[in-house]
C-alpha cells in the first residue's frame, strides 16, 4: 500500500501541495494535475491506484472527470470538494467514486481515507491467503476478482469500482447469508445516516439485475443488511 500511485487532480496549488506532502510522508507515490484534462491524460499514460479529484476544476466539472476515469482507466476515487451538497456526494458515489472529503480537511483524515480506500481496493483484488479461487460464477455471470470485472451472460465486460468490487466479493463469498452494511464495506461504526453502502448496492443491482427495482440476486433484509440469493461457484 505504501507505494501505491496516487493522482491528485486539484487546481489550487496550496491544497495540492498540502495533499502531496501529507501522502509523501507515508511513502505514497504522488502525481499532480492542475486541470481535469491534464489529469485524464496522465491517467491514460499510467493508470493510478487512486485518484483524488476536486469537483471545482477550472476546465471541466469534476463529476465528468470521474465518469471518464471510470470508463477509460478504472481506479479508486476520492472526491475532494468545497461543496456542502449531499446530492453532489451521492452523484459522485453513483459515478463510481469510493469516498468523499469536504474542504477544509485535516491532512490526517485525508491519509486515513486514502488508506481505507486502498485497503478495500487491495483486498478485493488480492488472492485469499487460504488459496480461495479468484473467479466466481453465478447463473450465467462471471466475476474476476483480480480485475474488478464482471462478465455478463452475453460476454460484455462490466467494470466495477474498487469499493463495489470489495462489496460484491463479500456477497459472493457468503451466498445466502445476511451481511450487515459494516460487513459489506469492511468498516466498523458506520454512521447510520451514511447512505454510501446503499448507493453502491443500487449500482450493483443496475449492473446485475434485469429489474433493479425488484431484485432477484441482491435482496434487502430490512433492519439487517443484504443477502446474495443464489448459488456461487469459485473456480
């Protein structure tokens, strides 16, 4: 984790410098881009492990940067925003971001968020220590954990974000068992008003279900969590 590559897309020099110094102190490899287009170019040249994206960029909307990142070079994403709008945060999560942090922020909180995201990212792509296989099959679907990739019944490749991959893997490793929101996200003491888990479940349903409003695979167990209601085979 300490050598993970982090792309900082932030137009304010002082904030970019603060982020860089905080992350460099923990051994992360950082790269900075002052505009959205420059950040996308750098990501295409070498895909980062995580991108920190400011929503208020001078040349393009940060949401569009996140959308293009997830289409071209999928990676973990942390939103950095001065906007105090819940809808902006939800939209960012809908586009595939893994977390958000509001300005002004404490450098220690930034580092903690980055490390938490990368733990999910690495956990979802790493082989199990007990040699658990890395390809899950359910119905006519296939999930390749190491590539964060869903293969649809018609052969289409469906990308998922780092956190979505981690959540999906948790469900697939525990089929027909109720998992709490804390178990799904791999974090303790989630704020009861934090809807990020529910947003990501909705995204997974839209990718997996014929009718996301009446899901057959990912069931909601009210007051308890979510359940993956089918047989899963790991190859």
